[in-house]
C-alpha cells in the first residue's frame, strides 16, 4: 500500500516538474469546443472510488472588487501562472460535473475555443482554488460583455417586491434554496424602508432558507430582523409571526453552539405563544447549557440505549481551560483550576468532523506537493467540509484561522470585509497541524466489498475532526492529560495532579517503543522534542532498531530468553537520564509479555506482581504500598491502555498472593477503573470487560 502511494507521489511530482518547465508559455494544443462538449457528455458525476486532491503552491484569494480590476481573456492566459488581479469573464457551455472538483467547459467573448492548465492527461484547464475567487454573475449583469449575454433577452419588467417574494417562495418549494436566497435579497432591496410588514416577511423567509443552506450566522440576523417590536398581547397574528422569528433565531444559535442565546430565543418564542414543540426545543437548549456549565453528561443515559450515534447532540465543557501565550510555543492551553489525577479537564464537541462512514465507498487522498506528505482517508473530505462551513459562517472562520498554521507569527489576517474570503491553502495547513484522528470511533461494519483493492486503501477507523480548544494543547511524551474520543467528542482527563495555571499537554502520538523514533517524532510539527523521556531514550540502548530486535526476540522465544531480553533493555542505574521516576518505554512490552506468560502457569503470584509492577513503572507509574495504602507516583507518567489491564491483574494477584492483601487488591481495582476512565473518556464498558 505504502509503495503505491510513494509511486503516485513520484508520478505527480514528475508531472508537476514537467508542467513547471512550461511555466509562462502559451498553450499549444487546445481542445476544440466540440471535443470538449463530447468529453463532458461522457464524464459522470461523483462516485469515484479514489479521489485525489493535490495541494500545490499556495497563493491568497482575491479581496478586490471585480469592477476595479482589468479583465484578462482566455488567449492571454499563460501556463502554470497565477494571473493575480485579472478577472476572467467566461460563459459556461458544458454541464458541470463533480469529479474531485467541479469541472465544466468555458469560453470568453474573444475565444470560442476553450482553455487550459496542464492536466495529467495532457490537456489544459483553468483552475480556481479559492471558492471566493469564483463569482457567478447574472447573465444580464452589466459587467458581462454583450457577446456573452443571451441573444434573446427577457424584457425586464419592473417587478414589485411582493412579486419577487412570490418567486422566492416558488424556488423554496422546488428546493432551489440558492435561487430563493437571491430572490429574497432582491425583494428586500426593492422594499427599501417603505413596507415594513413585507420586509419582515422576507427576512423571516430568508432566515429559514439560510438555515437550510447551513448559513446559521446570517439566518440568526435575518430572524432577529423579522421580529415585530412592541407587539400587543391581543395582536395574535403578530405574536404568531414573532414566535416563528424567535424560533428560527433559537435554532440558528443552537446549531452553532450558542445555547444561552438559543434558550433566550426559545423563551421569547414561548412568551409569544405557548407551543409544545418549542417547549421541547427549550428543554433541549437548557440541557446543553447545563452540560456546558457543569460538565455533567450521562453517556450511559437512556437516550443512548441503542448505542451512541457517530455525532452527539451535547455541549462542550471547556470553562476550566484557557488559551494563553506560551513562550517558545506561540500559544498553549492552560488549567484555570487545579485537577486531581483522573479528573475531567474538558469535553469538547468537534468543530467539524469527517467520518469514514460519511464517504461511502470513496477513498480520499490528499497529496501535498509542498510538504511531500500524503494522507489517505477523511483528511481530504474534512478540508472540503471545513471550507464550506467557514465560508457560510464568517465568525466561526475567524476562530478557526487563529489556530496554528505552521508560521511563526501569531497574527490573524484582518478580516477586511463582512464576508472574508476563505483561503483554502491556509485551511489545509491548519488542518495538517491541528486535526485529530477519531481513533476510538467504532470501525465501520464490514461488507463484502471490503475486500476490493480500493477499499483496502482506507485506514480502519478512519475519521478526522478539528477541535477549536483542544488544538491549543502542546505535546509532551509524559503528558499531564490524556485524550480519548466518544463519538465526535474529545474527552480530556488528568493523568496526574495538575496545578492551577499549569500548561496542559497531551501525547500527539501514542508511544510505541518498537517504532518510535525519539527526538524526531515531532518533525511534522516542526520541532524536536527534548522532554525527559525522549532525552533518556536517545541513549543507544533505546534506539529503535535495537528495541525492535529485542522485542522480536522476546516474542519468538519462551520465558527464559525473554527474561534475558528484559535485562538487555532495562537501563542500569548508571545510565544518564533514567532516574527511577522517568519512564522506560523500551521495557513495557517485554514486562507486560512476561507478566502474561507468568500468569499462564500462575504458580508464582508474587513473581507476577513484580512483573506487573515493572510494567507500570516502565510507563512512569511507580506504585508503593505504605501502611497498606497504595500510593502511585506519576510525575512523568505516560498513559497507555496496558495500564488498565495490568492494574486489574495486580488487583487479582493481591487476592491470591501469600499473605493475601485484600485492601491493596481493592485499591488496585479502584485505580484500574480510574485509569479506564482516563483512557476511554467515561466508565462505560469497564464492567463489561472486567466484571464488577
Ligand atoms: C497543534 S499546535 C499546539 C498549539 C500551538 N503552540 C499554538 O500556538 O497554537 C503544535 C505546534 O506548537 C508548537 N510547539 C509545541 N510544543 C513545542 C515544543 N516543545 N517546542 C517547540 N514548539 C512547540 C510547534 O510549533 C507545533 O507545531
């Protein structure tokens, strides 16, 4: 699989290099209008099993008004060149089809033969990367050259705002929401300040249409503009209309997670007219508000008896954290209160998520030719979703663009207009540095087609999401917080005691002693990790090749060579960096293996306890028993699932060991459940796996 990707990347880079050589030239071969029309007749929409997206050289979207710029025509266009500041006015003459991008044939006023940028099949196309650089004009717009306007033009009669509104309503009936939006906006402009009743009707209708399209921010402002002021209680018609307006506003707020405003709007709606449905919506908003204030969310509630849906309708709980500047690291996430080990720090709903199950059979592949990185799976579809969401909701866009984009500056580009264009390259670079894999999401149910070669390219549990708050956490290998995922929620718990104002850290990658290349793990994020764990592991005894060999030896042979292997990877006291409380990650796999092997012929529980304790200390959990009390020093702990298994076994072992220690056994059982909650986000599932 990896070889296929490398070959594909090389092939694309070669194509790019060939194309670059022609930069600035005029294209020689051009498809004729007829050929292109023929070609588009056979291109099918959608359902391709593999979709490839290539990220090329970045450039910024245009912020100028078209009218201020000097147009360019097709025959002046040069290959592999950004014609910045030069609008191209064209007419579409083929059906538009969605392959990876939307494609169609175009012609301009001078040139009725179409055009071009080098493509993999030797043709040429005009590419528009930023959606805001693509403007759909009305065919009779004054900016459109006469020769591109329809030959027979409808005689524009003066239409009243009421007539245009009716046309808008017809478009809504036909589910042509974009057209309806345009018509309602036109009607609002025709209304001027004269007919207030009609203007409010139009805003109310437009609020609903905006909601349909996912433009929640403008849906909210339209709904508020539709509210009739100073309504008398006996004016039932106006009260009814206001109920609708407040309902639209509440739903819009709910959708972008402003639950306080949503509850206020629903309360207003009910004040105007009691309505059972609105009561339900108000109760829902109040539930979310409570969750966001208390952090209490019952994943085991009756609501989810049939299993958790892939996206959960519940609120984020982030108030115990704050984004602050972090010297040398730009920004970071900080604790605003102290936490004990195991405490819930935050629970955050994904800002935008792309689940493997959203994409059907399609495998998406993103190939970034700048960074030479390739990702397979939901990254590409997350990019498309993000661009759409950000374009539709500019306030959300500014929060997303504050995330780290790989540049050293912490400045956010100023939003020059009310609807700032969305820079797709910046969306991509932020995504590459901040997206989280939802690894704990359940795998998709397998189907017979799972065996097809294309399907095999898709990674298991392929789901990706962005989180606006959790993204600010800087990495540490011995992190003080551990993240897990339930549906599209990220849950963060303390791995040890955290003081107020301490920076919160997570492990960006889960340490795997057999493959982790200490020190260079973070090359993708642009820095070298110099934490105590990485520094200690840089010692030759910690090198990957050495460890791989040793782990393999232990797997291949029986207990006695494994014991020798354990000695080989266990650092001696003299080795610098390996102080007793520093994790010895190379030891974990062998110690856990030996503990399991020892338990199989469990005649020596004392020895098993020793091996279990070694496995825990190799991850930085140092257990000691002080007057029958289990004390675990976790100053540099590294959380891994194996901790839970080990703690459960230790609990059982203390029950059977000579001199049986029920108290220690009980304390290990409690600790195992605490660690499970850290690893899995909630206690859900612990009992099923280990029994009560
Ligand atoms: C997902 S971001 C974390 C939040 C980020 N610090 C910010 O300002 O938004 C990851 C980036 O943080 C910076 N960073 C985190 N830990 C660092 C460290 N130990 N040394 C240097 N840079 C670090 C790197 O630039 C890295 O690419």
